[in-house]
C-alpha cells in the first residue's frame, strides 16, 4: 500500500512538473489509466484544466473529461468519487472548459455523466449554452433545474436573464423577475441591471424603468444600460433626462454612456442639451476619447450647427472614419457640397456611409451629373453598396430624366439582389413615372410590387400620369388606389392638377368636399392646387374663397392666384395681388413675374409690364427665362409697340426662337411694320425652308406710302 501511494505521488509530481513547463499533452500522456491503482489529487486535475483552458485545446479538454468520467465510478476505491465535493468541482470546471473550446455537445454529455450535480453544475451548463449562442436551450435547462428543486444563484439568474434578452422572451423575464423578488435578490445590482436590459430589449420601457428604480444603488453600468435602452427605443428625451440624473447622483458616466447621451441629443435635435453635455465632456476630460469626439461632431452636424461641428473636426488630433463621415454627412445635408467634397477626398479610407452621404448631398444640391460621376468612382474603388446607394443614383436619374441610365440601375439592382427592398422599388417607380415610361411603372406597381405597394408607389404613378397629360388615367388610378391605401395630401394635389388639365370641375369639387369631410389638413400646396383647378375650370369665385381662407407667405400660393386672375380676365386684380405681395414682404420669384406679365398682356398695361421686366433683373436678380421674353414680345406686339418691339429684340441676349419670330411676323402684318416683318419672314424661312412665308400687310390695315414706322409708333403712343 505504501509503495502504491509512493508511485501515485511520484506520478502526480511528474504531471505537475510537466504542467508547470507548459507541456500539456505530455502531462496528459502521463495520466495513469482508469484501472490503475494510482490516484491523482484534485489539485493536479485543476492545474491541467487551467492549462487546457489557456490553450483552448478541445482535444485536451476531451481527454481530461474522459479521464474524469472514467475515474468517477463510486465502486472504485481510487476514484474521485471518494471525495464528492472535489469531484463535482472538477466536473464543473471541465464543463466550462469544453464549452470554452466550442463543444456544447461534449459539455452536455459530461454534465449528464456526472455522479453528483450541485448548483455550480447547473450554472456551468446554463452559462455554457447562454454563451454558445443557444439561449433557448439555456432557458430549458434552467426550467429543468428549477423543477428539480435546485436553488439558482444570482450568477445563474443573470445568465438566464441574458438568454431571455437574446430571445426577446418578455414572459420568461417577468417570471424570473417574480422569482428574484421572492428570493430577495432585489438589492443585487447585477440582477437588477440584467432585468433593466431584458425589459429594454423587449421594448417594455416602463418595466425597465421600474426595475431600475428598484436598484438601491445603481452603478455606472446600470445607468449606462437604462440610457442605452431609452436611446435604442427612440426615446431620446428620456435618455437625456437619465444622463443628467446620473450626473446629479454623483455617478461618473462611462465613456459609452456619454456617447449615448450625445447621440440622443442628435436624434432629438436637442442642440442646447447637447451643448451642456459638451461642456461636461470638456470639464471632465472625456474629449480625449475618440468615440465621444465623434459623437459630439455628429450631434452638432445633425442639429444644424455645422460651423461648430467643422471647428471641432478641424481641432481634433485624430480624425477617424466615423468622425469624418459625420462631418461629410452634415456638410452635404446643408448644401455645402464643396466643403463636404474636400473632407471626403482627404479621408484615408471611405466606408459605405461616407459614400452614401456624398451621393445624397450631390442629389440634394441638384448636382445630379456629379452624383452619377461619384457613383462611377465608387464602383471603381469598392464593390460595397446598398439600397440607399442605388436609391440616390436613381433619384439623380429621375432629376435628369435619364431613362436609359435609370433602366441600367434597375437591371443592376435586380442582379445585385436589392430589388426586393421596398424603398428601392419606390425609387424605381418614381424614376419611370417622371421619365414618362408609364408602361414600366404600371408593370412594376401592379405585377411586381404586390403587397409591397404603398401610398408612395401609387402617388408616383398618379403624378406621372398627370405630368404626362394622362389625366383620365391619373383619376382612374386614384379610384383603384382607394381600395388599398388611404390617399394623402400629395395624392390629392396630383388629382386636382389632373382635373384642372381636362377641366373636370365637378370631379375637382368632389375631391375638395372629400378632403373637408375627412378632416384633411388643406395646406398651402393643396390650396394652390385648388386655386389652379377652380381658375382653369372658370370657377373664379371659388378660387377667391380658397385664397382668402387664410393668410399665407407661400409664394406658390400667391402665384397660383395671380395666374388664375389672368386666366379669367381679372388681370387688374392679379396686379393688385402682385403689389400686395411686396407690401407683405413676400419675395416674388420668376413665376410671379411671369404671372404679372401675363396680367399686363390681358389688360394692356405695356408700360407697367416693361417696368416689371426691368425690375425683375435689376432689383431681384432674377434671370429672365424664355417664357418672360415670349411674354414681352406678346405684350409689345399685341398692343402695337413696334419700335419698342424691334428695340427689345435687338437687346435680347439670344436670337429669338422660331415661335417668337412667328408671333412677331403676325404682329407686323397686323400693324403694317414691313421692315421688321420681312426680317421675321427671313428668319422663319431660314429655319424652315420647306414651307416659306412671305410678308404681306393685313388687308384691313391701310398704310400710305408716306407713313413711316416712327409716325405709326407715335400715333399709337398718342
């Protein structure tokens, strides 16, 4: 017996020496067979388990577990079973080792092979499954443990709560909460924090707040969890409030807690709160952390304080990709595309977010060609893209009315697997509708989108019909749309424009009545559409009533009313409105001046029209468009101001179009201006030699040979 003990001690010493030298598998080879009379002390097994854990060796873990199981026979006098507490402890550590090496199956087999189990055994296997991305099985094992009357420890409860959070098992979390309350674990800050986390992940924020309030002394981690959960639930105001409560409670926030609070300010547009937190950051040294600096730059950029964001960005000693992307997004969003481009080009690397920010910025700033060029550059530098990327490019194609490029992006979206994205499908719908390819838009809406059709899909098709003079189809689509979705203001705006195009006064009145009955907010856009519809349908009194229903500073609404006056022979009233706009401080645009010129034509106010044309360029720096020049030619020619007309033509910055020359030609025939008429005829013939015209004075106009252009002009002026 003494010799056996000496041999056993010699073996244990040899194994310990091999473990100490890090020779794991040599130590395992030195283990005696299970049938040997030699016994190995628990301390030797423990050292082997520690070494195997540090190496993460599954092969070694399996050999140790096998040896433990073979020496656990209670009938053996040399087994570990003779020391039950040590045996169970070693089995528990072996279970943890097998799980750490990635073999949950081996861990569970060893668990069921144990001669005795304690709370630590259940905790080991439950923790193994919770960490091994199998939370459902961990919850099942906890139920089995509970049914056997084994009382869980706080560590076990924390692991199971984490599994409930992973599975979003709100019912299970509530049961565990009741169990914790019965066991008087309420004061345990770890369990309390775990409850806050699981309730927050399940979006039961009121229960999360209740669990948090039950923690007697919440630590920094507890505060971080409740603030983060409020942030991710879209309750940024509560996240900000909890951050300030944390500071007032004297708890020093974690770095990530500060970042979460700043991001909550960003999401809520709470610039003043963000500035307060920035002051706190500067006073307590958090600005040294790149995550905090990046979140503050992002907050200022998203809240519109782009100058402050750029100043902080320029002062930052290190500019990581997150911070650079934030400033690019902010600069691009507020239209400073050149500044955004400089920062973007100075970045060492670009990610998908920075590319998308630049693409979106180009589209917002209406540099649509630049957006397409940037997309080509992006495709050369990276293969990474998403639905936002393709949506931005499609918006550029829509703005350029580039159907060919839009079809290419549609095909590319299909090949890349993004075509299932509803946002992208709507962008494709909008592109086809605006480009006039309405057959493709119909096919996409009716046959490909199916249940994914929404209000934006239908609105794109209806506005496309209206824009391309298919008003009946637009109204038919509106009637079909109402079986699936409820129309909104944008829908009715397009429908009213369709009614105006084909003078469907009754249909337009029905739409107006429907909006009133169903309590729609009739905003300035809808009021403009109603004024336009009633004016074109010769219901001018209705237009006046809609216009006078409320005061507005919207220039489009005033423009609609001024044009409506011109359509209905009320030009003088339209000019009064133009004058009233200036009194109310509403800045006219090019469309306003066009309406004023049309009113001058209908009422014969030649001098006033000429002054408006001069005022447009001299006082408002509005570059006249071709429509303004057409109006001036019509105004001067229709009312016989031929000398002024010829002088105006000579001063034009471009050669009159054929349509202009035709109108000039007609006016010259009517008023007998041979010189300008022959010039107009020559220009018309040069542009269209197949159907030449010849200038002849109108037969009902009598002009003697002695009459000159000057005398005619003077007589009209008199």
